C-alpha cells in the first residue's frame, strides 16, 4: 500500500477523468482502489459503477493518459474490476450478493416480455457482467425454452437451490423442476411459496445483475415479488397496439407504490423491416410505447422491430442477441440493455451506495 501523499497525487491526477454513464469523476465516485506507487510507476484498480458499461476501454485509456500527463507517472497500469455488492445488499438476507435486481414486467401477456428479459440478460452478460435470470412466471414459465441450458438447477438439500447455467447466465425456473418430475418444490401454498423459495433459497453467488421475468399483469406473485425482492429498478414492456394504456399504467403504479424506480418503458414488435426491400413498415400504430412513456412520465428505452428470427431464436434456445447479433432486433435489445445499465449506475451513484461500500473496503485494508 502506498502513502496517503502518493494516493492523493494519483487521485488528483485522475481528477478530470469522468465516468461517461454517470457523468461524474472516477475519483469523486470512489471508483479507484488498491493504488500502488512504485518508483515512477503506478498500478490501480477501477471498480465499475456500471458493470455493463460499453466504455471499459475508454475508461482505462483516459485514466492511463491522465496518470501520465497530469500525474507525471512514467508507467501506469489500470485494471478494470466489477464492483462488490454494496453494503446495503450485504446486510440484507434476500439476494444479498446481487448488486442490481431488474424486474421486467408488462400489463398483459404475449407482449414479448420473456423475450425481452432473456435478451437483456444476455446483452448484459456479453459486456462481462455477472448475470442471473429468475423466471417468476410460475404459471407460464418460458425461460428454459428460450435459453439453452448447459447445466440444470438442482435442489441438493432442503432450503438450498443451485441455479442452472445457460451460456454463462445463471438461471432458475419452476419449469426445470416440473420437467424432471420434482414436485417437492411446488408443495405448500404453491405459487407464492415457490416465488419466495426462489427469492430466498437460490444460491446465486455474486451477481452484477439479476433479471426477473415477471408474470403478466399485477397479481399475487407480482406483489409478493415487489414487496420482498430488493428491486433496483423495473422495465415495463408493451407493444404498439397495446392501446390499453391502463394496463401499463397499473404496472408502473405497482412499482411506484412499492418504491421501485421505473427505469422506463420499451416497445416490442414495433415495426416490420421487410427482408425484401429493407423498408420499415409500422403495421400497428407507430410510437405507442413512446406515447405511453411520455404520458406516464417515465423514459422510453427503445423499440424492437418484429422479426421472425426473434421468435425462431427464442424457440431454439438461443436469443437473437446471441444467434444474430448484428440484426436490427439484436441491436435494439443491446441498446435497451445499455440504457438500463446506465440508468442503474446513475441511481446507484445518486444513492451513495458506492461511497458506503468503498469506505468498508477501505477500512478493511
Ligand atoms: N420482436 C419480435 N418479433 C417477432 N416475434 C416476437 C418478438 N418478440 C417476441 N416475439 C414472439 O412473441 C411471442 C410472445 O413473446 P413472449 O416473450 O413469450 O411474451 P410474454 O412473455 O410477454 O408472454 C413469442 O412467440 C416470441 O417469440
Ligand atoms: Mg413470458
């Protein structure tokens, strides 16, 4: 460990380097860890505020440049690391090692909610973040179909559930247990019980993001989840022809009443891009999601075009961001995931969780 003086010199040199998603300084956001000064060189770790940031390389470059020019160091090495779950998460029981918990919800079924959940999860995972997905649609679980699963979940003993692994994403769904005829998990006050078991008994390890695929609407499971899961934010999915604004409003209202920030509304099956002429056709009404978002006063996260490849990829277990990463729907999902991650980083910076976790690490050193 280096002297206080040396550390200050490093932090001062980094003074002008901004975290692009939050728009504040890396030093101010307490992202800098493990500073080691030796001779004219310096090494340090930069703990991401946004674990899914698309700006990893830029951050590394900017820091190195600042350390050399402003700090006068002859050599600089910056290692980007994913953050530890914050202190608030560590002290609570439910999902204690999960940094961000994202609910994906919709006013009604069949709008492409599960497809959105798996594609967001996979897009986040591609950035290097540690990701899990919880299929909370107990009556209509579809995640195991949509995600080719390398390793299925297990319940080795009473009260312990180990998630499965699907292409690097940790995954849990009631469907895995039903398929294998393991009815034990469904005993008890069935559905709410199963939801609570998933919240409390799954050993996720450390996750940057847990995506929760909600059942459609605003029933019992949704309330159980919103009251018991420490949700960091919610994404509400709609389609352009979903003129039932009240359904979406009710979903947004449910989160707001339970104190969960609504990160925004996204629209699926927005338009059809003709594979013959390449022209974008708005088969339903255009701009429905945007209008709904405006009228409720939440951000619009983006629209995903209709594409048979989205449905095919889902049916085969390889989400479109994985099977056709350069297609328009994949780009749209990736952009939505990027906005979600950026918004979560802003919330976490605003709530000061970073400062708390940093102080804890600092004292431990
Ligand atoms: N952008 C899209 N283009 C084409 N088909 C889609 C798109 N999004 C979803 N689908 C299909 O619509 C159906 C319903 O989607 P799903 O994600 O299961 O909805 P929900 O979870 O809201 O019930 C699925 O067959 C899915 O493959
Ligand atoms: Mg679904």
